[in-house]
C-alpha cells in the first residue's frame, strides 16, 4: 500500500488517498480514501469504536479521478464523510462518524 496524499479536514480528521493496486488486483490505482474520524457514539460492541476514540474507515471509489475529487471536497469542507457513505467498504462504521 502506498500513501499518495494526506491532509486534514476542517474538523481535524486525517484523510489520505491510498493506492492498494500493487497489493490487490481488485483495487484500481488511487481509488481509496482512508479517514480517521473520532467516534460520535459508542458502538456497544467489543470490536467497534468507542465514543471519543479515533477509528479508521475507508471509502473505495470507482477510479482515481473520483477519489481525487472527493478528497479535495473533504479538505475544503464542501463535503463531509457522511456524503460518501455509499463508498464505505464497511457500512458498519457509517453510524459513528
């Protein structure tokens, strides 16, 4: 995995574009945004995020171009992580950011 770009959203959430294409053939080049938000509520499960803790969530986009557009909108505050829930690979985490 290669980190292509990283930045912080207006709320302080670290986000980065990741390239997993050299590790896994199911990934396109630069098609993933990983974010590290703070959980807004407790999952109530052993393995889920706890309120106030930082956790990792990743979004897989159709291609690098769409990833770059989303990344820039997140950094500029035009969009939030909630706007990209449909790209979240693990929808379990959608309720915590």
